[in-house]
């Protein structure tokens, strides 16, 4: 069967008429598909096709777009945001994309699995439970790659033969923070072995099935002038470069605001840098994240007042009378967006909103609600910190004329 690829789908697969989804293809390519085996041959390659830089690309499911040129991926990600906005009847100035470099991912989750011959630590193959070793990964920061021997030992000690461990890694200024889930229950012998392992491999912190096992040094992250120690497994922007681009965009969007609220504040990615210029009220649903933010603020110098509030913004959003206290808002919701909170912002008299999003579709939906309420969508900054993946992040400024 011959298929001409017309576009990329939201997962990065090529899409032909039908639709037919063909992984690892690009728009304009003619491909031949063996209907019996499913094997794909590129009959006419795109001019945007390049040789994947990673030797694991075909077997590993961690990257979807290494076969495309950087220029193509950048243009495609900006076009994804444009299309999401257009579907809501919106358009905006699109600033040049900020792309994180190779080997810059400081946060990742690998899988660890025991086998008859030993252990495998790596990524899952595409659409499979198979774990593929990735010793030459071009995506992860070298500081995380250096941790592979420790992860193999952890897998040998803590994995059952029936399932794989999830090994959440975060690179901090104090070393690697490892949070293991799906592992064997803890007992005295395992506790002693893992404690010795953490020391031998100089791990900053090791957590086991949600419980802290060893902390040799606080795994701190720099957020503006503050040093923050997030709880195990906490969300962190995937690359330092991506975080810098988002923080820079939010700073610019907020302008000269002196009193701001940071909604879905997490550990303080935006609140703490912004506290260099404004008083901040940080609102977040998880108390542990706010505790880390508060400690970071209290230990830092030269920051203005930061207050915190634990609050589920999906069920109990800030209301217009509460929002009216602020010169500007920052809002960074999860992938589902923030429909309930945005409705209250739309009904408020807040003059400026800096919105960060990891989902162009829900961003566009929420943007439409603000625009209908009288805001102007001034600009959008697309950020690609999940290099070689279809994932898109962005920051945007909304202002009342």
C-alpha cells in the first residue's frame, strides 16, 4: 500500500488519507506499507528528513522526531500553537521559538527491569512494555547519564520479576535526586543495602515508594535568588534553558507590577524570581510544594514579601474580589488548563495575565475566554524544552487595552 503523508498528528506520527498513521514519517513523503507485516519503506523522503543523532532512536520510545530537521520541528511546533488558536478564532504575534539543546534534560523517568541475565535500565520502546537500554542517550543531561550504574544496582535490589520500576531522576545543584516507585516493600536488609548504595554512588537523595530513604544533601534547585529543595518526585521544568525562557517571558509580561498572584505556583518557579520586583501571593493545591517555596524564600536575601495559600483552584478558584488586589497574575495550570479559574479572571478587573501552558489546545480555549472578556492576546512565546518530542510549551501575555 502506498501512502502520501499529509501532516503530522499531535503525537508526531505522519498522517495520510484515511486517516492512516505512520510513525517516523514527515509531510510530503511517499511511503510503502507492507500490509502483512506493517513494515514501512520511505519511497520519497522529505527534504526535512535527517539522520537521527541517537543510535537508540529506532528502538527507544523516548523521542519521536529525531528524523526531522531542527528547523522543521521548530516551525511545526509554532504551527501547532497557531492552529490551536485559529480553532478558537484567535491569532497572536508568535515570537521565535526557544529550543533547549541536546543533553539538557535534567528531569526524566526511566524504567528498571530484572531479567534472567541481569537488569535493564532505560526507556520503554514505542507502544510497548519492553525496556530498551539507552547508554548513549542524546537527550538526558550527562549528570543523569552518570547515574545509570546506580540505577542498575537499585533495580537489582528492588525490582520484582513481574514488573518494572519507575526511576524518577532529577538533577539538582547537590547531585541526583532519585525517587523509586513500583518497588519491593522495604525491610531491614534492603534498607541497609540501599543506604550503602546511596553513599557509594553519591546520590543527593533516594526515596522509595513515596518514603524518604536517604538524604545526604538537600537536592536544591535555584529559582531566582532562592535555593529550593522540592519534595521527592515534585514537578520541575524539564531543562534549565527552558525554565529560563519561560521565566524571562513571564517577567516581561508582568512588566512593572508590584503586587502579583502566582496561581498553580508549585515550588516557586515563577513566584521566587518575580519576588525580586514584586510582592507575591503563591497559590497551589499541594501543601508540600508551598512549604518548599516558603523555606526557599525565607532563606534568600533581597526578595520582597511572599505569602502562600494551599487551595484547590479547580474546585475553589480565586474569585474576582480576591483577584482585584493584584496588578498582574501568573497562571501555570496542568495540561487540563484552568477553565474555572480563567472564568473568574475574566470577570475580574485584573489588568495583566501572564499564562504558561503545556497544552496548546486548553491554552487556546482559556485564551478565548479572556479575549471575550476584553483582554488582548499580545504575544505568544513557544518553548521547546522537550526536544525531539511532540510536546509544546508556551508563555503568553494578556492585557486589557
